[in-house]
C-alpha cells in the first residue's frame, strides 16, 4: 500500500478518497489475484458493517501473505468499528512496523488513541501523517480538536485558522473554534464563530449550533437574545433537553419565573428524578411566592439525594414565611457542610437582622472573612452594618 500524499479525506473509514482495495495494482499471478479479490470483498463488507465477514476475508489474506498491508489495515479498521481499540492498535502498529508511513494505518492508529482520550499520542501520530500531506484538512481539524482537548489554546486556534485559510467556511473549523473559545470562557468570540456557522447554512442548521449560540447568550446574560435560538431548536426537536433547559433558564434570567416553570416541568416529564431540575423548578415556584409547591419540589430533590441548593431553598422558604429561627438553624447547618459558600452567610446575616440581632449578623459575616475568601457582597454588607449609626 503506497502513501497517497495528495489525497483528501471525505470520511473516517475512507480517509484518502480511494479505498485500499481500489488502489490495488493489477494482479500478476493467481495468489495476487486472490489477495486482490479478498481485499475488495473485505472492504466492501466493512462498508456494509458486516464486520465479522470482513475479518474472515482479511484473515484469509494473511494466510497467503503474513504482512500484507491491506489485510492488517483492514483488520485494524474492523476492530476499530467494534470499539476494540487495543486490538486495532496492534494491527495498525504491526502494519507500520513493516510498511512505515502507511497513511491508512497512521490515520486509524491516531483515531484509536483519540477514542481512548489519549490525545497526546493521537497528536503525535497525526503529525507523522502531516509530514507526508500537510494540507489535509480532515487531519488538521482532528489535530486541532485534540489540542483543544488538552487545553492548548494557542496551537488549537492556529490549526483551526489554518483550515479556514484553506476553506473559508469549513464547518469543523468554525464549530471547533466556537468550542475552543467557549471552553476558555471567551463567549463573544465563541458566539462569532457559531453565528458564522449559522450564516453559512441557515436552512439546514445543526440543532447543536442553535443551542450553542443560545448558551453563549446565557453566559453573557443577554437572555432575551438567546431565547429565540433555543425556541428555534425546540421547533426542530420538542424533547431536546438543551433547548428546554435554555428556554427555562432564559426566562429565569429575565425574571419571568412563571414562564420558566413550564419548561422545567417539561424536562421533568421526561426525567422526573433529575435533582438539578427539581431544584430549579423549586426556585421558580419560590420566587413566585408559591411556597407550598416549591417545598414539594425541594423535598422531591432531597429524597433522591442531599442537595445543598434544595436545602437552601427550604431555608429561604422559612425565611420568606417569617420563621427566622428555623431559617437560622437550617442555614447554620448548611454552613457546617459548606463553609466557603458566601451566599449562606449573607442569608444568615439577613435572618439575624430580621430579629434585630445586628451583632450576630456582623459576627457571621466576620466568620466568613476569617476564611480568607474574598466576597464583595459580604464585604459591602459588613461595611454597611459596621458603619450604620441607626438600627439596620
């Protein structure tokens, strides 16, 4: 199997345009003819996902020629299709030991390492391939993806941009750049690349592009701008978790709790034991003043497993109902379990203030400061309490 340095890579299983079987030279004798036919049969079977039959064909080749590169790569591809990555690696490595630089073996080997989250090894193999074909867009995007996975922002971005120089609207590069910037909390840049992706193909947009754009707006707190993207995604799939969550969270951010409840409950219809969503729904009901329903949702979450946000919600209901002593007891218990959560101290101080116990409120905030954690909210409240002349 000769290297094809000017090849392109339309798919995972046929990364170089022609399949290995299609590149076979004209057979010169009966054995070569048999190998050629078995190779063609093996790769055709792989395309049809008849993996075990393909394995039999490739194994027959090895009986005729023990180091045949077509058979070794074919067996590697077969094992990779079955997610038997260790076995696939053995076949690809055996091929490369006899046929160094074989493009198919390099590509398959790198994909195996990627599938096992061994991104450094995958990068090393892909870079070997790029020595033969440094303009292969599919390999370049794969390497960029791998650098993104190991959080090498600079190298990942360089490769994605290199792909865009070669193909201005390459979908994999645009999506990859969006994920890269999102991972590094650069939400405006992520929004730019994902929006470009949408502009390229607005009629057949991938639903994940819509929810990704919506998520950027959620992170930027521009909830009203993110909402339409989640709604469009929901039109495409009315059970899409990310669309439902995004709509609910946007309404929450817009302080339209009564509308967010509808979408939290749609998620719970599909996943009634989702502790996070039960707590979010509880928060929404509490913020609309429906303490009874909120308590029900918080308790449902707590019945699944302890959840600090559900427990906090129950404490805040006590506070909202004027049961300040009970709220203080609940908040104090939560602080013992999560002493670095600044919000707990603020709510505790507020309960003390409601009871006219200003010094206890000051002491609770000072206790947090002694932990050496900086919180502007705690500092501002403490400063107001310590400098106020009249009763707070």
